[in-house]
């Protein structure tokens, strides 16, 4: 069973009515995020695409490698530092959808409030209503 006694089918219908679609992307080999001076390469990522109100958001988890980009000098060496992504509280999509529907905020704002309240639904709703 899903959230609060709902079956996965019921949850999918509720999210569809709210205009939220979620899809796990299969076969993704790596994700690269480029900055002015470095790039993050996330290997073997778990990527979820979330569509809401015409906007698409991607949630990425995996092992991060940081590469410092070299300047124009061919003698510059590229330094690679490996680190695991900081563990993050897993916020179920159902919880974020419920908080968003109860407070009128977007899904990302609801997820952030849930993270700040360590997943406490009531506290997140109260926080957003203030």
C-alpha cells in the first residue's frame, strides 16, 4: 500500500489529477553538471523526471566525481576528487504532493519544507501556512 492506505494506482491517479507526473529514467550512464571552474560527474545515477505545471524537474542521486577544469595552458593538470553525495532525507513523492496540495505551493517548495522538518507532514504544512 502507498501513502495513508492508498494503493499505488490510487496515488498515481491523485498525482495525475494534480498535474504531477513522475518517471524513473532507465539506462542513464552519467550526469555532468558544469560550472565555470569545475564539473561534477555523477556515475551510475538514479534519475527521476518530475513534470508539474508544464515544468520538468530532475532528481539525481549517485556517486559524484569532481573535476577541476584546466585553464588554457596545456601544462595544467586536471585534479579529480571523488566523494559520495551527502546523504539526504528521502522525501516520498506522495508526501510532497500532499503538502503541496494542502498549502498551494509547488512541489519543490513542499519537498524543501519536508526536508527542513525531517519529513514531518504536519510541521511542513504549518511551516508553509505561516
